[in-house]
């Protein structure tokens, strides 16, 4: 019998294994339920707790959202940046499409147009060099604008009659005043603001120059140095102007000639021939006659009846010195179209 308990002891070892299993079925039911309870409790309980925590998390997420939004924002920003360089080369291609030279030339053209649209010499320079011409300069600007001539460019000539009958007009300052008015006009038309002066009587008496730096009493001084006054030969002055303009740096540039006289030419045929030749060979040279004296004087019939396209006339009257700058410019520029 002793050997039997040994196997029973061996079998007891598996039996206790079965006994706990048998005991586990009835007993562990509550025990396992107690043990399982904590497992399902964390599952359902932490789930709502996790949901509650997730609920405050989305509340904290709006704070974290800018952080997370920054990352996606950076991503689309990078995408935008990627598009931006695609747009920038497009802009770059448009620039080279015009060409660097094209852009430069356009700017140069704009500057040239801007310069051409205004006076050749600005008011500030005229005021600093020739303050006495400021009033005439402003009057010239207004009349040029009225005639749609603002920005026009031309060389200005002043022809002065030195026949004996002109003596009173030199004495009362009318000739000097006309010279200053011509210079103020030249400041609008000529970047050099220079007036070439031609004195004539029986022949070409002499020439001179007016500038902003040297114009005060200049006409009187030049006239006094020329000596005796003579007769009236238009052709001598016309030919002198044309010759000077032909030899200038830019003979194709328009020329406005203020041709002052107080009577008809002594010899009309040479005068007409010289004006006709000038109109044919130098159409850009325009002669604007300024008559000092009685407007009803028959002597002025000659300039009234001139038919050439390069001439016009303005009757300044017996007292031209009393005319305003505006009146003089309106008369001189009435028919000039460079």
C-alpha cells in the first residue's frame, strides 16, 4: 500500500492543479470579477476620462494649434514661396524681355521728353544770373504755353535796324529793351540762352552777342561802337543771319529771327530775293518782322505783303518801349511754328 500513496501523491500534484481550477470556477467568479473589474474600469472609465482629457486638449489645442498651424502654415508658405520664385522669374523675364538696354533707353527717352517739355534754361538759373529778366521770362513762358510752343527749341537772332531814323529808338532804350526780351525768350528755346545780334544799315554794320551774364546795356554799347548810321538794306541782314546759321553747330535746328526795322527796304528786289532764297534753302529759319513806328505808315506795306512762308510781321507802334513783355511775345510768336 505504500507504493499507492506515492502515485496518489504524484497524482495529487495534478489534482491540486485541477482543484484550483475547480475552485476558480465557483470562487474566482467573484474574485476574477474583482480582478477583471479594475481592467474594465480603466477601460470604460479612462475612456471617458481620456475623452475628458481630450476635450481639454482641444481647448489647449487652439493654443497648440498655432504651433501646429505654424508648421502647416510654413508648409503652404513654403509652397507659396515656391510659387513666388516662379512668379519672380516671370517678372525677371519681363524685364529682360524689354532688355536692359531697352529700359535704359526708355528712361533716357523719358528724361529727354521731360527736358524738352520745359524751358531750356530753368527760372532759378535765369533769376541767379539775370534777375532783371525774370518778369520777361515768365511772360514768355505764358505766351509759349498759349501757342502750344512750350518745350520748343530754336536759335534766336536779333536783327536791329541802324538807319538814321532809328536814332530815337536807341536813345529811349527801345532797342535795348527788345534785346532783353529776345534774351528772355531765348532762355526758353536755347540751352545756351544766347542771342546773336546783327546790326544793319546800308550794309552789314556789325554783330554781337547777348548772354544771361552779359546783357545789361549791351545793345547800347554795341551800337555806339559801330559809328555812323546809314540807310536800310534788308538783304545784308538776311544774308548775314543765314550765313551764321549755316556755320552753327546745328544748322538743321530752327532759328527764330526777330527782325526789327522802322521802314521799308531801300531796295526791295534784293530784300525779296534774299528772303525767298532763305525760305527755299533754309525753311527752318523764320523771320518775324517787328515794325517800330506808326502802324499806318505806308512804308510797312512791304512787310505786310510778304508772301513767303518764312515771314510774319508785328506792328509795335510809335512807342514800343511802352509795350508789355506779353504784348511783344504775342506779336512775335503769333505765326511761328518750328
